C-alpha cells in the first residue's frame, strides 16, 4: 500500500518529506480501519438477523429480482445467454469443457443467470437464494434443463443440508450482503469435495491504488443515505433519472443497507483455514474474483 511522493526537482525538500509522512499515516489508518471493521463484523454476526438493516437488504434484493430488468433478464436481455457462459469461464479461470458433468452449487443465484450459464455448459446445478423472486426467476430461466438444475430458497447464513460433493461452489457478489460473510462462507466452503473448487466474488476495500475507488464508495454511501427513506419504486426511478441505463447496477450497489468490503488478505486467511490452496485472483479488478482448490 506504500505510496511515496514521486521525485520532483521543483518540490521543496521539507514539503516532500511532510507529504511522505502524511501518506504513511494515511496508509496506516486505512489498515487499522480495515482490521477494526473486520473485528466488528465478527462481533455482530450473531445479532445481525435482529437488525433492521438485514431485513431491508433481503427485501431490496427480493424487489430487485422481482421488479427490475436484472430479475427479468430472460425476457429483456436475451444477450445474457451468449455472454454469461463466457464470463463464468473468464471469472473462474476454468475452461468451458471442464463444466460437463460437474456438480455445481450456485450459492446466492439471484435471478439465475450464472446457474443457467453453467447448466448450458453441461453442469448439474443446485441453486440457492434467500429471495423468493430470485428462486422463481431461476426456476423459470433454467426450466429447459429439467432435473439437471435444482433450485431452493435458503439463507446462506443458516446451515445447509447438502453433502460435501460439489466439484465447484460458486458465489458471485452475494456473501458481502449477508451481514455474516464469514459464517456464510464457512457454510458453503464445507460443501466442496476434496480436489474441488470454490469461486468467490467479493467487494474489495478501497486501497487508494486507483483514485476513483474512494470517490465511488463515497458516492454510493451518499446516495444510499439520500434515498434511504424512499420506497424501492421511488429509489429505482431516482437512480434511473440520475444514472440512465446504468441504474440497475447502481440500484444493486446503493439500495442494500449491508454492502461490506474486504481485503484480499482476509479472504486468503478464510480459505487457508478452510483447507483450500492454490488461491488466486482471476481478474485485475477492484472487486476480488478468487478461485481456490480444496486440498484437505
């Protein structure tokens, strides 16, 4: 995270040293905030289900899958059928032919676009989501695959009554909205069989590597507070007026109250403790796209 001031013959030596000192202090404070946020999340994991923000987050996603284009992609965005299989391979680093005959758990399937993509490549898919609207859309989207896709409503923070037989457990952009990311991770990680893979997409903490990271998260939080008392309908209309055809993505980021970010360091620790090795990021992106293999 170290960011030293570039050498510049016109910069007074005293000023350069002061800026260097302030940057070290800033980096240190970022690391401390990261550690404290992590600790707070562990301490609140057992009470999060009783807080209004957790219920609001669940309701927000149920609205998203039931009332927006994100939910009705099978009708409004047929191009997803061409795009998503390619993205699954790109995100996971696994080739298309790997999926044939493999057992896959889509942990937090949303409206089912990744479930559909993996089934279209020959996988046997079990899809779970806490949202009734998401489950309905996923069933409809994957109906063509018959019993090769099984869809169930389930909260990932609760124990999952499935055996450890999956070749791949896939969870894209879900765990950081649960309020108990580590608990949900532990529940799904235990379902990977030895030699199998887990793939996670989790929001990354802003680090200052890209100057736009802090600006983005500041805008997200400002919009969340500005729209907090609006109905979901009004919130979506407001974002459509502000962001145009990007409103769907902004609704996904702004509307849920629980929207946690993580360091790659912490994710690596989780994976190692859960018996995974060959841990690697598959994308150069502010969010973490991570795949790892179960070795024990």
